[in-house]
C-alpha cells in the first residue's frame, strides 16, 4: 500500500531528526557460545586479552545451565606474560609469553590451605615441592617432591619460594599430557605478583579463592586463553 504524500513527508522528517528510535543492536551471545570448543564440561574459565602484545585482560568463569545457556559466575582483571600471548602449539620456553588455546586443569595446589569450599584435588606445597622445567629430565613439566638427579634446580621452580603467587593456584594443562621439550613448562592460573607473569595467567587473590570454591571437578572445567580477535582469537579454541 502506498503512503499518502503528507504521511511520507512526516516519516522522512522524523527519521532525519532522530525522533524515530532505531532498532537496538542485538545482544551478543555469551563468549562460550561463540567459541569453537569449550571442552565438553559445564564449567569454563575464559582468559581474554585485547591483543597478542597485551599483558592485561579479563578472566571470567562460566556455568552452563541445563538449558544449554552459558552464564557468567564471576569476572576479574587478569595479567598475562610480560611478552604477551602466543599460539600454544608454537610457543618457545623462556619467552615469557602466555600460550593460547583450550586446556584442561589437572589439579589445584597452594602454599596456603585450600580455600573453604574447594572441591578440586588440592596439593599442599612443601619445602620439597618443585616444578621440573629441565628439558633433559624425565619429569619435565611435572611436580616433584624432591629434585630428581636429572632435574636441575636452576632449570626448575621451587614452589614454596613464590609465597604470594602460589598461595593458591590451578595447573593449566598446557604441554602437559605429552610434553614437548622446549615448548614450556609450569603454566598456571595463580595469584597476582608484582606485575606481568613469566607466561602464566594471574588474578587477584580474592578472585583465585572464589574460582577454587566455584570449580567442580565433576563438571570438567577447562580454561580457554586467547585474544579478542586475530589468529589467536579465543573464539577459535
């Protein structure tokens, strides 16, 4: 049906003057719903940086409801490697870069006792606890109680020495199941230190406590690390 000339003129005037409200932009789907994979569980942690050179970003932890909808359970500022983020499959050890990808989280650990409500397997750090990062060692990228002869202390982390960062932590399963020598070891989600990390993801201690109380091993949580866009976009994983 054709508009009457007078009515058409009025509508054109209203549109030009902004008196007729434009349709609102559609609300974007939650981040996990836009990802290629979330690990198959009903809990997910996303660690997203603005770009590959970023040292800060955001960590959010999500629940998938029975109806399939993802809902944020909490969010906090996060820190990444001093040299930004890089594709996990091509990362080099010692580069102070955070690996991107989708990873499991085998267990939690800490110098301090497990926070109230922690359901995850939680290993208590002792004076003999080390994370072996020696590429020549059989225990490369593994927790050891007492250094094996083939694992040099100069190439490893004495966990108890990091009283702030490792008060509470979750192991990120990067290069963990079948370790590739030279790719990197000891990548964790842990408490903030003084600044950017050597490759881990870190958050304020209050947030780390909340994450440990939230994480449910029977819901198989994973962590996705990536950037807002580009080749290392978090939505690719």
